[in-house]
């Protein structure tokens, strides 16, 4: 996949098509030159990361098949420089702590401009 230096690749992983569309539109409003790719499951996410090498990823936790936290763990073991924001309505401390241990940013659903800003701020932090 070719890209100019300013274009970043974002992988949006969520089994909800509506959630993917909302994230896509809010991110593109802030970063119109970003390349957006989508996956509907953890398994699709793993394949997509290998094929597309995204800079950033938004990851839902509860999806059919592989949990988003498991997909996140596998992605970060292989590609530790990808920044992942885990989006979930499960706001229990366990999920927040687990995301932090993985090196990801936990972001509470529902998807709003505020939650997207939180993810984008994490993506744009210097490593």
C-alpha cells in the first residue's frame, strides 16, 4: 500500500458496522488524509495488520470469535509500535487495567467526539 509521508493508516476493528462508520467519519473529519481500513473481528484484524501495517488501531473488545483484548495482545507482541485504542462499553476496572498492561489506551463507548479525541491524542503521543 503506497502512502505519502503525512498519511497514516488506521485499522478500525468492530463487529458493529455502525460503530466502524462513526469512527471512520469522526477520524476523517480531523485527519482527511488518513487511510482507513476496517475489520469486523479479531481474526480479520490479525490478517489486516499483517497485510496493511497500520500505524494505529481502534479495537472493540466484545466481538464474535476472538476477543479484542486477545487480538490486541497478539498484534502488539508482533508489532509493538502500533498504537491501539480499545473501545468498549465494559468500563469495569479490569478492562481498563488489562488495556494498560497491554500498552493500549482504554476508551469508553459510546463512540462520541470526546472518545475519538481521546483515542487520537493517544495515537499522536510521541513514542
